[in-house]
């Protein structure tokens, strides 16, 4: 697994170096790119990592997914409701307003997810893979499974970029 993670780090670097494809003629694409870029800058994260996590999480704007542990995941980054009090304090908002922002605002959801990822990375003392795993869970088996999904998505993006000639 260690060699796979080292290889994945190289893939993330490759993806991070790829130029953004958001078309200036597509205002929604440009807005999404701006939200991702700003959240990454604000929380000192590679934008490509946020893109990968968005794709792994598979959430959408307005979506609330129920979990087997009686919690819900909210929006594109599938932010778990356990983060509502801490995110509300971070945003100086009420938990109810925070919930609505996470559910209904792409930018708020990505910034919230990026903030949670930064907390996880700080808790992992900067260890990228431990931090990414902690974004999902602190349980070792769940972390490992999530990291495999992240690696698989990074490899898919790399292959797509190579096929398109980037």
C-alpha cells in the first residue's frame, strides 16, 4: 500500500499541474472553478485534490444522503452533519443556516469540505494520505477503503488527461 500511496502522490502532482478547462464562455464552469480555486487557496490545498474528493463523494447540490449511523451527508462534498456546529462557529452562523448553505450553495459546500479537510490534515500533522483518510473516517478500515477510492479516481483522471493530450 505504501508504494501505491507514493505513486498516488505523484499522480496528484501531475493532475495539479494540468491547466484548468473551465470555459470562460460557460459562466457556471467558471464559477465552479473559482469556488474550487478559492477554497483550495484559503485552506492551502491542491485544487486537484478537491476535484478528486468531489468526484469520490459523488454528492450534488441539494442532495442530503442518509447514512447507516443515523447521520446525513450534505451537498457535493457530502459534508456529514456532525460538522454543523463546528462549521457554524467557523462561519459565525447558526447550525440551521450552515445546513442550508451546505445543501444549497456549491461554494459554501466546497469551502466547508476544504475546511474539514484542512482540519484532518492538521490533525494528521501534514500527512496528506492520513489527512485525506481522516476526511472520511478515523476508522482504519474505512480510511483505507476511502483512500483506495481516491487513488482510483486520481488514476482515472490521469488516464483521461493523457488520452486528451494534456
